[in-house]
């Protein structure tokens, strides 16, 4: 089987929506500092684009957890690959995700982070797939709600490929 990528959300539409969400975040955190937690690897592109557009002071840290491996479905087993470098106590934390699918990984991650006593904690995602939700997670900022398609681009991958696409595309598997 070979993959074919069909454009789902063009680059211009993604960038425009990120700007809108960043404006809302800036308004919500007016007069405060916000600490972005980029959930690696997928959300690094989104986090950088979002951070560039937020007008309040921003600090950033990175965390990596995995539940996919090289598959297209979540295994349901969450593994912390890289923890944060800095404490969260007293900070306005904004967890930045590329996509929320089943909610298992994020629910696990949010539980861990909440125990670190942030001043506040909110969640921002580029893509939300509510039809696949198994665990409830409260999403504060969503760029796009999408149907149950396997998507790549803008940081999202299939077997570590396609992260660098400047748009969101749907993976279609075709016979060679």
C-alpha cells in the first residue's frame, strides 16, 4: 500500500485560524504571562506559529508522550518520553496539542500536570476529533473540529513522514 495525501485544510486557512485563536488567548491572558507546553513531536509547528501571534509574554517548555508508535490508531498505552524542564507551580499553563483524538493521552497528561500546582491550566488544540473521544477532556481553544479521518501535515505525521507539509491533509491508502 502507498499513501496519497489529499489537501483537507489549506495553509492559508490554517494560518488565519491560528491568528484568530492567538488573539483570543492574548485577550484571555491580558496582563499575565502564559507558559506554553508543547506536546512533542506533533504540535511543535502549531506551537511555534501560535506563540508568534500571542501578544502577552510567553514562556515555553516541551513534553513528549506517545500512544501511537507507527500505527494509525492509538494503542491506549501512554508513555512519557520527555518530561518538562521547569516546574509549573504558580504559572498560567496552556497545553498545546496538535490533535485530540481519543482523549486518553491528554487526559493522562493533564492529570500529571495538574498535580504540579499551576496557577491555571487550559488546553489548546489545532485539531479536535470529538467523534473518536473515549475520555472527556475540556478543550478551551480549538482551531478546527474535524471528522474521523487520518490527517497529516503541520506537524502531524504518519510513521514520522509528512510533518513538514504546510497544510492539513488526509491520508488515503492506495494500491501500488
